[in-house]
């Protein structure tokens, strides 16, 4: 299944854009798409709720393979996670967090072939 925000990033990369330009375009497109298709709910190691409004990404590296033709995007994701208190009276707090994620995409369709957290 083709995903348009990812397809746009692949096309931009193929046109010779810089890593930062591709990363910026990818973040803008994903934010407009509510971070779909990224597995946002699974970013937190602690089981806390990830606050999507706080998400930002850095494109760390792009790796191309010829056989099969794939593109791997290594992303650094910054976000806040919402942690509940130990008891009913404790306030909920937001804690900054960071997670790296790799997306392996089909080079032609930009379909996600693998997600590695």
C-alpha cells in the first residue's frame, strides 16, 4: 500500500534534495497526516501515552539498497509522554522522550516493508 507522505519524501530524495530538506518535508507531511503511518502509540518504553502534538523528527540517515530496491529512513523522534501518577490524587505529568525508528520502504511505491523501533 502506497503512503503519500512517504512517497513525497522518496521523490524529493530521488530529485537530489539534501537530508535536511527531505526530513523537513517528511515531518511536515507526517504532521499534516497525524503522524500516520508511524507507530506512534508504540514509541514509549514506559507504556505512557505519547502526546502527538509534541512530536518532531530528525532524519538521521537514508540508505538505499539495489536488490531489492529499498530505501531505509533512520529517524530520531522527540516527543513528550504523559505519565499517570501512582495514585488517583497524583497529577499527570509530561516527560520528554526520544526514540529512534527505522522505516524500510519499497523504492518505487514507498510502501512500508519494515518498521524497527
